[in-house]
C-alpha cells in the first residue's frame, strides 16, 4: 500500500533512512560564485544611492522632474520616482542579465531564451515604475504633514500595503509572467485537496504553473489571502517528484499558511521598515547639514532625498538581516514539522529534500557566514536529518500541530 494524505504510512516506510548526498562539483561552484555575486549586488545596492546623493545627481533629477511637472507636487514626485526606477534598472541590468540568464544557462539551470528573459525584465521594470509613481507620494506627504512622526506613520502603513500586495499580486501580477492552470495529474490534485481540507483550508485553489519553459529548478508555494488563497506547484516539481514527495512539499507549504507565517513576515517587515525610517529621521538632519553643498537639497521632504532614504534604510535592513533570516529558518523548520505530522511520510520528506538539493544545485551544508547573511532556510543536511528521525506518532507521543488537523478521510484503496 502506498503512503497517502490521510497520514496512514507503513512502519517500514517511516523507518527508512535517506542519506544526505554529497554535493556535486558543479553545485559547489554554483554556491561559491553565488556568494560572490551576492556580495557584489549588496555593495551596489548601497553604492548606487550614495553616488546619486553625493554627486548631486539626485538633486538635478528632482529639479528636472519639477520643471517637467511645471512645479506641481504630485507629478514631480511621480516623475522622480519613475526616473529613479529606470536609473536603478539600467545600472543593475548587466548584473541582472548575468545572474538571471548567462549564469543560469552556464550551470544548466535555465531553459529560457534571451528574448523571454528581456521580456520579463521589461515587464518587471514597467511594474516598478508604475508602483513608484503611484506610491512614492505617501512618505513625502507624511513628511510634510508630520515632520516629527512621519517615520512612524509610514512604517505602520507597511502592513496594510503588504497585505494588499498579497491579494493583488496572485490575481493580476503573477499571470503576467507565468502560465497558470489546473494540475495535469487529477489524482494528485484530489490528493492535495484532501490534504488541504485536513489542514483546515478546504477552499484553497490549486494551480500548476508552467516553469519548464524557463528553468529546470523545482519549487512550490502557498500565497494570497481569503479568496485569493492558492497552492502553486511548478510543473518541474510535479514532473520530477513522486506523488508522495509532492504531497509532503505541499504539506510544508500549507504549514506556512496554517501557522500564519505570512502574518509574522508582514509584522516583521513593518517593524524593520519603521526602524529603518526612524534611523533615517534621526540621521537625516546631520547628513543634510554636513553635506548640503554636495547633496543639493536642504530638506528631507524634498523628493531628491529618496537615495538618502534608500542608503540609510538599506544599511539598517542589511544589519538586521541575520535576525530576520534566523526567524525565517525557524519558520521553515516548523513548516517541515507540520508537513511531516500531516503526512507521516518521513521517507518522502527526506527524498523531496534530496531532489531539491540535486535539481536546484544546492549544497547540503552551507557554513556559518552563509546562514548568517543569506540562509533563509535550514541547511538541507539538517532538514534531511530531521525528516529521517522525527516520528513522534510511532512512539505514541503527542504531535505539536495535531489540534490543527481535521479528522482524516478514509484512506484510498491500495
């Protein structure tokens, strides 16, 4: 009898130990080069706004936007925001092209054509331009209305705006980049529906997204709120993993939703944004007074100060990354636990992690510095080990998330 979503697995399957594979030479090179590229991209993220600030280019750009808008405040802010996005996109284009296209092809991970990559890049930039033009007025309006508390009000707005994005993006943005449809495997679709119902989210929509035209990597996720809630599987994952492995992966992703990890992320982002803006608020006065001749503006509510917000805020967020990543790793670990408890299929879980390692060119043990600055997930070696040994149901022990599960339906016929 095969393992199924009602958590009825055989003791033999549950007791099977899956070994942690050694990474290939290709995976090791991919990992190391990725670290170097991350360091370069992080430095460029800080150097670009600094250059715009201290060369006076931002002030000149603000003046040009004001002239084009004939002195009207809102159009000035919108034009500056759009121009800033374009400058940033153009400066980062060579790096983005190398990381997203050249390097992915060099390591055998991409199936995308150059025209398709550029098309997606163009759409992403266009969406960023529209978002900046529509949203940038908020902090600058608050700067004018409440010079001493603008950082607090702007930071608190992060929560509703992030929640709105989670509703809008699945419906209107994601379909611009990928083709979503019903799962080709109807039996697997039914199995996932039953798993979701057992987890208490029976109304979830299930989609298969066609990523094989773009990548050979595998992935799945749960996104959205309320009626936009959906479980999304890449077709590469469906094609390369067995039904039991896919079921565990979905159980993990459902765990994020049921355990309200998204809410934690939104609240954490709100706290970090508020903190970064507070630091900007405290430091901006001194910076403007000290470097006014070079900056070309003398007030923080001048839209030309945007690179200052980006520079100081980016430095704060970088400093806070180790804590944020530690929280993320904890959430991923608990989602693994949830997936194991709802499926009770240790072998499938461990094999799914092995497949993730092999197909995504990951290394099972990353090292301290990687975990500190880049590690949003636990090391795959740790996840495979946990999947092998975590089986409290076999020892008659209580499950941590048992109260989240609804009564299981009768198992399907063998």
